[in-house]
C-alpha cells in the first residue's frame, strides 16, 4: 500500500515569541517492511539552521531555529510511504517460550540480541513493577510461547481498558492507567511494554499513523486522522513483531511507522525551547490518504 501523510501542528500564542529552538520527529523511517518515497517539512515562520540527522534509535530528527518574532507557528510534514508486503506479519509465527527468550536476552552476545537488551530496562515513562507483572501473569503462563503470551496480553488490554482521551495527559504514570484501566493508545502501549519488561523481555514503543476508513457511504474528512502508537516485542527467531492493543490487531499494511524508542519520551513528535509567547492554543491535523498509483 502507498500512502501520503500530511501532519500539521500549529500554535497560536497570546504573546509574541522572540525566537525558538526546536526538534521534530515527524519524518517516517525506512525499515524492513516500509519504504520512504519522499518526505519534507514546511515551517512557518521561515526556519534557520535547519538540519536532519538520525538519533540513537535510527529515527529521523530535524533541528531548526526560528528567529523571526511571531505569535503563530506551524509545521507540516508531508510524506509518501509504501508499506511493503501487505499484512507481512500475519504469516509469522514463533513457538519459542517466553522463558527461553528471557534466557537468550540474558546470555546471548549476538549483536542483534545485545541491541534488543536495552529494551528490557526501565525508561523514563515506563517502570517495571510487581503490579504490572501481576496484571500480565494470566498471559505469561509457564512454557507458553512468547508470541501467544503477548498476543493474549494485547487482547486483554483491548477488552479490559477503556479508550478515554480526557482521562490522561502525556505525563500520566503507567501505574495510574493500570489502576483505572483508562487512557489512549500511548497509555495502552506503555502498559503493555511495562508488563512485558516486568518479565525480563524486550519491548519497544512505536509511533506513527494508521489509515482510518469512513463509515460505509460516507466520505472521509480531510485532517480527521491522528497520530497513533503501538508496541513491538523481540522474538529471537523472527525479529521485532508489532502489536496494536488499541485496535486489537497485529499491524499489517495500514500502519505507517515514524519512529521507535524505549517510550514516548524518546520519540516526542515536536519539542523545543520558546522564548516568550506566554499561553498558547495547540491544533493538530492529520490526513492519511491511500494512493492508487
């Protein structure tokens, strides 16, 4: 599948911003099952000192400065991406038990395993805990294949947690989400990752987009899509495999990856330092359009 993604973030300030220093992770990455055809950023007011590099995790990160005084700011990422192989993950399977995977992560010195090992550790947004381990325990029964355990965990989070965009903020602790069983895609991914890491296994946070389709007979509203988040688990005999607890599915050809890291804090889409500006109003518009050619 081929997609054009248009993602606009705009700020309106009550006071004048003198200048700002910014970084953006809005450009999709090239990876095994995804080909980046083109990507660009359009920034208003005009940026200076613009440069793009890869961060520690291999994500594209753009740095730029705005020195022109302003009370509105907008950045639009326009990308074309081809998701390769259709539902590529659905044919994968792995019978290796979660205990064996844990042992491999502890003992194996292969470079791929050493890289995955960092995702077994606590990170700023995700701390392992006895409570997370207890929630995951019905899924992680002795000898169960890791794929089956994680798939079951994903299904349970989807069934037992309520999507509520008003309940959490970006700083709501995972423990609060677990206690109240409410949140959004970011929260569900964080809970799942915390559960998996609490068993000594490797899981990472993935940000991107998902194609949404309108009800039958209705036209899709431009800009009505949104950023999305899910998680990946490392299986030594398969590699990294994605799971989407918000939608209770293994991502196929409708998920577009922008970045991955240990948690949301590693791959914040847009952040920076602003001098002036006082209060602001934030607006976000995302459009994921399937291209026919």
